[in-house]
C-alpha cells in the first residue's frame, strides 16, 4: 500500500512567471549598469578640463578682506573732521542738507524764487511767492515750528499785479544756531 498526500502544490505552474520576473529584473539592472558606465566615462572625459580650471582658481591671487576700522581710528578721524570744520568757520547746515527740508516745508502753491545761503554766517535768505498771502504765512509757521532756525524774519513783503493775476512775495531771513 502506498500513501500519497497532497499538502503542497507543485511549483511548476509558477516557473514561467518567476523566470520572466528574473529576466525583467536582470534587464533593468543591466540598463542601470550601462547608464552608470556611460556617466562615468563622461566624467572621466571632463576630468582634465576640471582639473585645469581648479588649478587656475588656485593660482589666482586672493586678497584678504580688509579688517574693519578700529574704534580709536574712528575717534581720531572724527576729531580731525571736527577740527577741519572749525577751521572753515561754518556755522549752519550745508545747502544739500537744507534743500530737502525746505521742500517738505514748502506748501504746494508756493514758489521758491530765490535762495541765498551763507553757511559761514548761518543765514539763508529766501524769496517766495504765491497767489495767496495765507500760504506764505503758513510756510513761515512751518519754518518756525521746525526748530531748525533760531530766527525766522519777514524782511520784505511785496504785492505785484499783472492784469488779473495778483501775487504776493515774501523775503524771509532764516538764522541758524551756531
């Protein structure tokens, strides 16, 4: 008597699938290997150019960055500038500093006709004009409220008429603190 059991299936029906899968994996790995080999060949062909470029970069003269100025040097420079300013005798602000401030204080309908700036004396003479005197007085108030000047003086007021157009001119003297 012979006993036969059938606990496991025979693997024969899976063999074509396993062989196909192994063949597919082998093809992918072979393709990957070929791509890596081509990339390595390209890198090897570029290596002499890259080495020459690296050598040129190494041969360049590299300038070390300039260290910041020491605080003592800054203090001595500031003192030297102060002494030079004292030699020139300049009291007031310079014209490039004054013009932007005047621009902010000047109302829209007021025109600056003339400007005489004497920095040594700390004086500025303005000739401004407008169609309405109220705008000119508003301009003078802005100058006084700015606290940039010790005196804001109206030295002359002129009214002009050209036919139907009436203009008012103010001559204003500004004095700065020494």
